[in-house]
């Protein structure tokens, strides 16, 4: 009996005597429990997950505990140093920096997560269809990917950001559109292997429609790769959003994100207002590193070959 799950790094079908046989639900759950155990046993992965949870709590629960005024400016308390009333001081228009970090974290995390979902969704479908259909369809679809890869990501983002009106929603669409290319290539490479396996061939001979084969037998077996890539896409989207905000192409006020705060703070770098620079930069670095650590740990947990070392 050949366990296809061991070959494709995620729970899949079992081939016995040339006939496809789906694994028992208990076996699939056991495989995922094993992967979860491996993930929880990776200290760096747990650290990354812990930082992500803390950042989410800081951004979404923090404002409910630490109430600040983030709508109207207060020019009587501008550029105040950190103190008792303002733990991280105030910015150039009187906003509480700590409260500002919380609100900015909401936009940064929402854009990063939503853009990652769009990116892996488009990339998974594109790569799976391209590899499974093959022929001239695969050639055309991959040439589109090659053409987009040839354009620097930042340049493509800047081009799209100048075409559409900046807002949180449009940033999600723009970043999701430019981030699906790597996912498509990864999924295509995996599907090129999957489509040659016996249980896929048996499904074709059994008369199953191509769409059903892709959704039932192919896509489900690239979930591991997609899950890993999604964590990296979140980090990339947060960095790209910070880059756009740094260049003045991010969502305009009253929307705020960590990149926008960092850009504003750099205008006062020679005035000694460090509290307007380092907290936002630290939030970006910690969040991006945390998602990368979680992505590495997820890859190690789902890859059977790495678990057997």
C-alpha cells in the first residue's frame, strides 16, 4: 500500500492495487495532529505564533482597555515625551502614540491577512489549473506568470497604487494581486507531480469531471504548501504596505498603519522625537519576523521528510 500523503507532504489518498482509496477520517486527523505536535515542538515557531497573538491582542483588544482619542487633533499636547499620562508620548498633532500604534496595527494586520488570502486563493487556482490542464493552456498561463515576475514587485505595486484611489480596501486588492505569483509557481510544481499519481489517473478513468478531480484530489493535497506560503504572504503584504506608506501612497488619513507612522516619525528624526519612530518600526519588524518564523515552523511540521530527520 502506498501512502500518497507521505509523498506530497499532506494527508491524501491511498492507492491499493491501482484503485484510489481515501484514508479514514481518523487517519487524516492523526496526520494533522502529528503535524500540530511537531509545530508546537518547534520553539521558534511557538515564539512566532505567540508574538502574532500578542500583536493581535494589542491591536484589537488594546483599544478597548486603553482608551485614546484618535479622531480630533490636539495642538496643545504635540510632541510630548513619554510620561505618566502618555506612556509613549504624543505625535506632531497631539495623538497618543501608544493608542495610535494599536489603531495602526488593526489596519496593518487586516491588510496583511486579507491580501494573503487573496494571493493564495488566486495562486492556488491558477497553478492547479495550469498544471492539471497542461498543453497550450499551461504555456499561456505560465507566460503570464513569467511576465509578471519580470516586473519588480515594488514597481508593480507603485504602478497599481497610482492608478486606484488609496484606501484600506484598495490596498488589500492591490497587494493581493501582486503577491499570488510565487504561490502559483509552487502549486503548479506540486500539481505536476500529483497529476501523474495512480489515484488521479483512476479518477479520470472513472469518468470524474476535471473540476471535481482538481478540487477533491489535487487542491486538498497542496494545502500544506498553501498554508506555509500564506504566512510568508502576510509578512510580505505588511512590508509592502509599509513601503507604500513610506512613499506617500498608502491609505490617506484618517486611516493609519505602522508604515505611515514610521514615515511621519522620520520627519522629526533630527529633533530627537525617537518615540515617533522606533515603536512603529519595532512593531513592523516583530510582526514580519513572527510570521516568517511561523512559516518556517509550519513547513517543517508538514514536511514528512524533515520530520524523519
